[in-house]
């Protein structure tokens, strides 16, 4: 995906020069390897800073919320779906946006690479022909990118942007015959007691830093429920019940909106598999309401509409 | 264990199920006394936060009851509520809350017999599960 970089630079510079946009939101190379940082570029000369490779897992849609200027933005499959969600939730107007679509082959799970590199310090990582070449002190190792994808990217069904004004390259083939909800089904098959054990263990390292919330483009309430105090819905301690309440409600707020972009998991400093919560809601939204988030600007989201003959079996 | 009486937080819609409970009482229908009834203006008023709060505070079961689809006093509140609860129930049961703890029903204000029947059913299911063990905030709330 490195090859998109030049094209992105060129498009950003052109748009800024022509005055079509006020700012361009993309990525620039981060100060540590395998960590690109979001960049907001306002001048054509600065467009050279822009960069793109398989470490652009931060969801740029986060930076669009309630902006009033004209924006150019780089968007791969999931980011574009979040932009659609933003548009239907009136957080941004389509007319303000110039979307530079990036067909995506998945982001790298840098934690997995670090583990495979046996926790030696990574000084440089380069992407070439589907391989990640990682350099440490006196060592160099090559990894196949497809074996080190972020977990959400490995089961991604929408790699190509759903809306865009311009593409930086040919569309990539979508992944076929892949079971997207395998992990959810595995948990569903468990007994309640085991499920509780699984989730309690899973979130036990949580330090309640709210990085998952902040990284999520869906979380834009002016006052988050965790900050509400009268009544206080969830305590601020790392009491296991409070932590569980936080995770359940955080996930529930994403019901029918989550695009499975993986930003929450990527942001989590403790490596918690947060998508296990949202994935279940995605599965239910698909099965009960035939809904996948962010695919259409015309349809209202599932929690905003109803059908007379909706799923009713759980009601007495 | 047989003496144990569950606490079931019950949210009843003012326009129907609350009336049904009233009618069941006036009609002297018997049903178990485990329910702590909270009157709400509509089943859609019940936020998932309420249900979580009830469980956090030690409720052994939660029951939400509203008007039949199509009969909402606010025309469509219960349709939205139904979607909301379908996903919530799925999520809570996915993380390990036992299926018998969360109950939803549609009961009109004339259906006092249905109210008593559903109450008996809910009570029996919650009682069979025993006291809630998970998702209870044991420590005092600190603001």
C-alpha cells in the first residue's frame, strides 16, 4: 500500500492549490516505527508530509465531527463507511467533503509483529510487495503481511471505499468465503457461566483509560455517560462491575453503527479484544434488521427506524 | 433456598401494563410478590442504563412491559423499544447474564389475567436461576 503515498500527496497538493478544500486530513509518518500519526494539512507545500502504508489504523473520521470547513480526507473501506455514518447522523455534510478513496488490503497488527520479533526493539519497518521487513539492532526479518493483519482486517468484507470522489488506485478484490462472525458464534455456543468468565477475564486488564472510546469515530456525545454524575450510571473505579458496565454500554452505543474498523482494539494499551462486544451487536443487527453500518447514505440506521413485523420472539 | 424471594425490578408502561397490574390487583388475581414496580411513561422510556443499573444494584431479574405493537400511546414508542431491547438482550446474554433474568412483554390495560400469568412465569424463571451472582456492584458507589 506504500505506492498510494505519492498519489495521495499529489491529490492533496492539487486540491489545496486549487482552493477546493481548506484542509486535508491524512497520515504522516510517526516518530516510532509502525505507528503513523494523523495529519491535518492546510497548505499545499505541506502535502509532502503525507504518507500511507499498512500502519494507518487510526480512524480519520474522528477528526471530521462537526467541522464546518471544506475537507479533503483519505478513506479506506471502514473509514469511508464511518464517513457515511457521520453523514446520516448529521455530523458532517457530504458537500464539505472531498473523499480520496484508498482500496485497502488491511492494516498490520503491530503487536503481533512485535511478538513475532520476539520483543526485540524494532528500529525500522518497511513494507514491500506484501512483506513487512522489520529491522532491529543487527537483525532483520521479513514477515508476510497477510499473516499479521489486524483481527478485524482479516475478516473485512468491505476493503474498498463505499463513497469517494477519487480513487488512488485500482479497486482490490473483496475477501470471499470468509466467516466474519466465527468468534462470536464460538462464544454464543458457550454456557452463561463460561461466557461471563470469558468476558470477565477479557476485560480484567482494563485500566479505564477510555482510549477505546476516544479512538472511536462513533463516540461524539458532548457528555459521555461515564462522565454523568446525576445519576451516576457507572462508577469511576476499576471495580470489575464498573468496568463491565462501561464496556457493555460503550458497545451498546455503537449498536447498528459500528463498522468494525478496529480503532478501539488498536488504541487499547492493554490489548483487550474489545471487538468481541461490538461484533455481537453487528451480528444481531445483520440478522435481525438486515443492516450493515455505513453502506448507504439513503437508509436510516436501524435504531432510528422500525418495522411493524420486527423480531418479536423474545417478547412475551 | 426455597424461602428465598427474588427481587425483580419491573418497568411498567403507564398506559397499559401499569393499568393491567392495577386491574389484576382490583380483580384479586394472585401473583408472586417479588416485583418492584416502577411506572414509566412508555416502554421506550426505559433506557438500557436503567436495566444495567437495576442489575448493578442487585436485582435478580428485570421485566419491562409495554403496550402491544400498534397500541402505543405515543404511536410508535414500543416499536423503537423493541429494536432497542432485542439488541440489548442479545448483548447482555452474550456476556453471560443468564437468559431467564431479562423479560419483556406486551400487556394491555385490559389484560389483567395475562399480567398475572406473565408475572408468575417471570417469577418462576428468576426463582429457578437463584440469586444474581454476576454484575453486582458490591462496593459502595463513590462519586
